[in-house]
C-alpha cells in the first residue's frame, strides 16, 4: 500500500471517568460495543486492521465491498465494526464471525452481515492527518464518507454535554457502551490514552465458583463468578480480574481452604472439555481472541460470595470483565441470583442504524 499512514496502526485509547466531563472545547460521541477497526483504502486494496494488529479483512468480506464504495481511493479511517439486530447491537454474534473456515465466513457474512461506524480520519490522499486537530479531521470525514449506503455510518457527534448525558442514559440497553470524549484540538496519538470514556458501572453479589491462575503462575489471575437462575441452576456469568501482584498472591492464601474436595459436589463438574471448547461459554472455553492461552480453571467449593463491579449484562453474562469490590461473608451463595441485576430495556436506535428496520427479531 502507498498511504501516508500504513498498517499496523495502534488506535488512540481512552482513560476512564466516572461522569461526563463538561469543560469547554470537548466533543462527545457514543461508545459502540463492537470491534475497533482501522480501515486502509488504497485503490483496489482495502484492509481491516484490529486494535491488536490482527487483520479482520478475511472475516468481514461484506464490509470490504461496502467500504470500497463508501470511501475515496486513498484514505485511512478509524471506526467500529458492529452487528445490528432488532434490539440493538449483538457482540456475542459478532464474535462468532471470527471463524477459521472460509466457507463458514461466507455463510455468516450473508446471514449476519456487519455494519461499520466511522469516527475518525487518519489520512486522506497523500496527507497524513494524525497531527491535525480532531475537529478538522471530523469535518473532513463528514465530506468523504458516503454514509447513504446501508450498514455504513458516521457516528453522532455533539459539543453539548447534556446531549451526551442523554445518550449515556437512553441507549445503554441496545449495545451502547457509554460516551467517548475528545478535545476538539486533539491530534491522533497512537496507543496513547488521551481520550476519555464514561462507562456504565453497577455492583452485584456473585458466587465465587473457581479461579484461574495468573499467566506467570504465581497468583490468582481471575475469579470465576456465578449467579443462580429461578430454577436454582448456577450459571457462569463472567470473571473478576485486574489484581495487583500483591493481591494475586493474597488471593491464593484466601482461596486455598475452598479447594479441598471442591469438584465432588461442584455444579459445573460435568462440563467436559470438549463441550467447553465447542461452545466457548464454559469456564474452560476458548475465545477466538484468546490466542490459545490457557483458560483452564480451578474449582472452589460453593461457599464464598463477592461483590463485583460490572458494566452491563448481555445474554445473561457480564459483557466485560468485572472488578472485585470485596468479599461478602454476610451473604450466602444461594442469595446470589439474576434478580439483583439491573437490566436496562433496549433503546430504539433506528434513527442511527437504518438497517434496524430490516433486522430480524432474534426471538
């Protein structure tokens, strides 16, 4: 490719904030729940790059065709690949698009076509725009992106914090992941946390049903969390992670008494490795983003309850990894049910995603 900005590009990142900031000179966008993607277009060549330098081109052939029509001959665009359904954005189905078999990729492209949301412009023609202020890059993006095409979108933008707060509240249940905040004069700084993200956070009391060792083998890497449904079945809902080295070591000592005889009466003891590998929804299941890392787990007796901070729930699981707040010796495992979760009804996003009108009802 002959572009002023070449792959791989490490996307500009964000640091977290608890509330929507209101300083002058800020611009606000929705934070979409999908795959971050840098699009490189140079004539007949078009590549889709991920934030982890893993090419997405082969998995989304329908987007390659769409974006070839939506972009000028030479451009580099930052955006998000999303999958739109009748109730909003579906990240689980989007993940299933990352399939190794070419025949399966073609089938899924036809059955569950993805959409692209553009939000930044890194290069146009022979111009490297990464040093230009965001406000200028956005103005240019608005002029070069043909978002009249189905499944190609320009993300909404506002300079009004009240509008951003409204987005944060109304669109949460439909796959809207929060609010992104950028300074109008911000250059594009690869791999730097110079943007701000405001995300939804809540807490829930969960059963600590097992753990995984940290990759260095010297401590606990993550806690496996469970919640009971109305029939009394304990479901794996996610993990709590991001511990300091000292805390990882402390957790080994705290959890050791619960390891003796844990598998004998464990509700997940029948989960065979083959089943976990096939579905990817069990504690030992592989993710296509896992890079083959060890996802084996150690069972714990069902006695410990943890208060966990989470962002939102999708398909009965925490969409992102949770964070341990504290252990709750005052709570019993059977009190940890789905009923405590604050589930937000999906908002109507038809004004943003025209394909919603034609999307099939998942039920």
